[in-house]
C-alpha cells in the first residue's frame, strides 16, 4: 500500500494498492493533465532518490519561505509565520523529509496549517502528522480534498482568526473557498497579506492580477475582481507575498486597488484600440 502523489499538481492521495486512475484536480479546467500522461510518485520515492531538498529562507522578521529544489509539481512556495509563540504554515509543498522537520522544529515547529486553495494541498496530512498540527481549509473547497483526515478543520463564513493578529479571509475567485492570510504585525507592524495565487503578484512586482485558471488563462469576471479588491481594502497591509516567491514590497493595498481597476478596464475593453 502506498500514498500516491500526482507529479503534475503534487497532491497526495490516500493509501492504495494501485495508482489512482487519474487526478481529479488536474482533470479540472483550472489545472491540466500532463501532455505526456498521468504520472505518479510517492514521498518515499522522492526521499530515497536524494534528488530533492527544501530551502528555508528568512524573508523578514518572523517570516520564512519554504521551497523545494529542484521544483516539483506546481512549484509553489510555503511560508512559516511566527507570531507571539504561535507558528502558522501558510500553504503547503509536497516534499517533506527529516531535515526539513528538524529545521522547522528549531524555529518552533508548526501550530496550525492554513491553505489558500486546493492546488496547494500537496502532502498537507503528512505535515500535520509530523508537527501534530490542525489543518484549516474553507468548507467551500471540501470536495477537492483528496486525502481525508481528522486533522482537517473546514471553516465557514468570511473570516477565521487563528491567533490574535493572524486572520484568514475568504475571497473566492480562483476557487470558491479561496483564502488569504492577513498578518497584522508583519512588515514591522505595517501588515502583510499572504495570498497564494488568489491574488497573484505578476512580473512587474508593483502590480497583481487575478485568474480563474492560470495555466489555461481563463480570467475572472470583472465583478468578482472588484469584490476581491473591496474585501481587502479595509485590511491593514503594506506588503504581499504570493505563491511563487514574488513580493509587492510596499504600498501593496494600493497595488491591489489599482491592479483591480486596470483588470476591470481591460476586461471591458477600455484601454484598447485594436
């Protein structure tokens, strides 16, 4: 019996004798099946290959990024937020070994795991067991949990406070339960928003954008982008960290508002003469 992992999205499935027939997350239009065909691995195989390692870097005081090299699956970055003796892992990555567990243990371990959306569920259950931590996923995305666990807590409503100063906000968009994490005391008290790719920092890191599907370039309706911008406007944050290690370093809330306006203008054809 093995817990098979889809190599395209990095999500782990429950123990089984045989590989699953397909990955529902990749079959759905927000992701994709590898053109070479569905392929599977296991965490054991990854560790035994000695071909992967996790790099943990301090981004600022009490914030660490965790990224696998070489890249695996979607290639996202997870973040560890430390706030007054309470550590939150924001989003998850597939690769987990004893070296990683030991390194994070030196930083105080993990008290809670919170996810932005299903593409980053990866081996979240392995992480939860390794650190004896609960997992927080918005209930609107319950159907996309491929490996059930008693450690998963499905929250509801529009926000959930994990700790004073650390709050999850459901924005929807990319997925119905799509969430961001607001860290009030981050960035020397100016506030940080960890967004996964519910709000995605783009190549020009003074701007962000929004998508229903990133790999398949399916946009969101203008009204939904306006709603997302309105929902984050009251939050105090000056910096954004997105899923792929891109950062809006300053005036991030302003960047979201002007980016939303540019997006809506583009969808409505206003800036174009073609």
